């Protein structure tokens, strides 16, 4: 029997992106879509409600709590966590199912491709591609794992930021991850809104303070800029 795939999408004020995202997911062939809203103040609720078969939950505005709640409410064998501005390549879900048919694979992610044909898009795409070989990746890469693995790891820690990086590191330690070549296309809205240099400096600062100096994610959240 083929593994079932549940897509978990944490959202906050994503009325402009959610509809297109759900359409792509339906076309991609996931078995279930669970949208978890972090108390949006725009029309995100109405957009989600307009899609037949989409499960919709509401929690407080914390992506880690949203993803944990979505996982608990879902029914799939494999859980795929996606940002609202991400779009899977046409072969992504079949490739995921094929990789996870090996019981020794606990999870994995996709190859990030940023929108745009400029230097910034190429640079960030290259950076993400190289660092994931060392187990450094984030939620925007479309992290997926078995339900049993998420439960064994205790889910995502309820941090304001870096909850995805922390989970990725714990997943990496299990070994034999499926780093798929299938693309996941991401919006370039972060550095379009905040600038390339500012975005890169923010990443380096947050990552460095956490990894090298052990600064708490709760303190580092002040350096993280929302893109909506």
C-alpha cells in the first residue's frame, strides 16, 4: 500500500498566497492538506474555507505550535511541512513517496530554488544547496518525516524562531535522510522587502549567535523580520 502524505501548512496573514499554494498542492498529489492559522487578521480563514477537503485549525501565532497541532490533526503516514509561499515541483510528491518507501529513511527535504533570475536568487539557491549536505536546512526546504519519527523526536520545540533548524538537526542525527533533487520553489519576497544585504546579515547573525554562543531563540527573535 502506498504511503499517504499529509501536507501541514502553518499560516499567518497569507490571504495573497494561500489560494495558489493550495492549488499547487492539490495538483501535486498530496493526500491531505491541513492549514493551521496563527490567528490571522486578514482573509486567510476565508481563503482556506473556500477549498473543499482542506482541514483548517486555529492556534496562537507560533509556527512550532501550529505545525505540531497540524501534525496531531492529520492522518498521513508521512508529514510534509510547507511554508505558504512555497511551490513543489511536479515530481516532488512521487519522489517523496519513493524515497520513504525505504523504511530506513526517517525523512528529508527538497532542493530549494528561489524565484527570480538575478544574482540574489542564484546566490541564495546555491547557499542552501551546499549547506544542506551538512545537515543545515530550514522549514522553507519542505521538511518531511514519518509520523513515528516526529512523535519520537517530540515534535517541534515551541520556540519563536529556529524551531525548524533545531528539528532539522535532530532529524539529521538519525541518519540516512532523503535529500531529494526535486525542486521546491520559494518566493523572493523576504529580500525584496528587506534587501539582500539585510537578509543575509540577519541570517548570519541569528545562526552565529545561536550555534556559536548558544543565545536563546527567544532572545534572537528580536532580530527576525517578518515578511508579510
